[in-house]
C-alpha cells in the first residue's frame, strides 16, 4: 500500500504530468506523420496540405467566441499574413519531404527548427547570442551534417525540402511569439489556419487531383491529431518547465525509427539516430542553460511540430 501511495503522489507532481502530456504529444504527432506516409504521393503535397487545413477549420469553431473580442490593426494584419506565408511554405515542403525520405529523417531534421528560432531571435528580436546558444547551434548543425553526410551519399531533394521546412517553421514561430503578446491564443491559431488555407488554395488548384474518400478521411484524421497534439503540448508546457519536457521529444525520433522499420520497410540508419541525438541534446542543453541563467528568455527554444 505504501508503495502504491508513493507512486500516486509522484504521478500527481507537475513535472510528471508535464512529461506524460509531452509523451502523448509525441504519439499524436507521430500519428500525423504515419498517416501522411500512408497517404503517399498520389495527392500532390500542396493539395494534401490544403485539404488538411480546410478540413481542420471546423475544429476551430469553438474558439471563435474568444477570438472575436480582439481588435486587429494593420500592423497585426501584416504580421498575420507574413506568418501565414512562412507557414504555408513550411507545410508544403513538409508534405513533400514525407513522400521522398524516411520518417526518421523527417523527424530528426525537424528538430533543427528551434536552432533556427534561436538564430532568428538574435537577428530579428535583438536577443543576445550567449556562448551557450553559439555552442548549441554549432553542435546542432554538426548533427544535421551527420544525418545528411554530404559527399558520402546523395543529398536528395527531400532533405533539401526538410531544411527549408525547419527554416520556414522557425520564421512562423518567431511571428507567433510576437503576435501572442498582442492578441489571444485563439486568434493566433484561427488566423494562421485561415490564412494558410487561403495561401494553399492556388498552389493546390494548380496540381489538383480529385481525392478519393479514403484520402479525405486520412487528411481529416491528420487535422484532428495535429490539433490534439498542439493542445496536449500546451498542457505539457503549463504543467512543467520546458527544461523538463524538452528531452522527452527525443522519444518521437525513436518511435519514428521503429515505425518506419516495422511498417514501411525503411532501413534503420544509425547516422540518423546519432545525428538526431546530437540535435536534440543541443536544443535541450540550450533550453536548460536559459533556465539556469535566470535571465528573461524572450523566445523559448522548444521543439514543436507546427503542422
């Protein structure tokens, strides 16, 4: 009985709740990745991304009441549109990369996004580039080189697409950070979804292929899992410090490697695992040092799948 009581007490601690929420977040985003992999290349990337966002709009209806209270000026509109452009390009590149390279490589290279965020925060938000950030960025880029191994194997267009994905997602995140100080979270989410849907429409129209019913169902499931993933990730950040939840994101790489090998006949590449480990370790170290320094961190360096 005493042992059981101790377990209950530990599970009620905020840090444990944050870890559990983040584990669930990783599983949900893994589900997104798997479903898109199942979808395959028949539906072009811009169309698949457009349908995902269009079908996901219905999930945002409960947020409208809160969002309508915000007043938007021209500066906010500019930032919303700019963020939408960055996010649109990132989503299209991500869907395309999923059809070109293994799940594990997509997952590992997506961890570069927080590194770009750290660099962008220095360039655009005038944050100081402390030595811990310099070292973390260097090691993360080394991790990317371990994954890509230029000169030892062909760097495919899928790898290039993922580099662009992480870069554009980082840009989207920086705009989101700025917007979150001016309007509600509901407005930030709704405006992103609407603008990205509009931005994807002409790209989808150019390459449009009539989707089958099963493909529509898959993309709606992607929208549901992605929305739930963002919710559980928010709960994780509310329950525990980022320094606690950040290392948990590494599990997503392990799951991606396992799923790719078991269900999609993808080979287990030790360089991808090693490179991904270096990147995640670098981001986790940067996050930990920001917390230890007791300085105000304007832009957190959390990993987040922003699909």
